[in-house]
């Protein structure tokens, strides 16, 4: 069994990380799962939350929204619909954005407007929770 895991994190905008790490914890659709070197092959959809990358006693977190994780003999690849580095993220305006999203839900006159506002609120709340845990 190798002593490091090759990890690759990609969003549509950029490659956020590529390198060797000790472990990665992924928020899968069926629950969080940890990937260590030598993990069995696996493919999973990802839910909103934070990926935790463990390396050398340090943990870095990246908020992700949607996507897929694939474990192969070569390592772990995560293709995220959206990814935000929580180490550099400024969460100071999130509470106001969350309040605005709640107001948008209340003001929605049509189902598609309400669904869009509810999805935005869920994203903002998950991002806030991930930023607080970071």
C-alpha cells in the first residue's frame, strides 16, 4: 500500500489542487467517506459540503457544490460543479445574503422562482456552515 494518495480537485473554472496527500474526506450523497492510499475503486455523487484534505498533520477545507468523486488505483479525482477555497473565503457578507435569499423565497410568486430561491438559500447555508467549520 502506498503511503500517499494522489488527489485531484477540479471545478469548471480551474484545477484547485493536484498532489499527494495522506487522506481526503468527501461529502458523498450517501454520507461522508474517507479515502486513504490503496482505497478500493469507487464512484460517488457529491452533496454540498466541505472536502477535508489531510496532509502532514494539517487539514485544509474546500467547499464544494455537486459533482462526482472517483477513486481508482491511481488515486482520487473530484470533479465539482463549484469549489471555493475556505482558507481564503471572506464569509463576512453571508448572513446578509442568507437573509436576502429568505426574502426572495417569501416574495416568490411562481414555483420556479421559489425553487430557485430555495436552492440559493441551501447553497448559502451550506457555505456558511462549511466556513464556520474551517
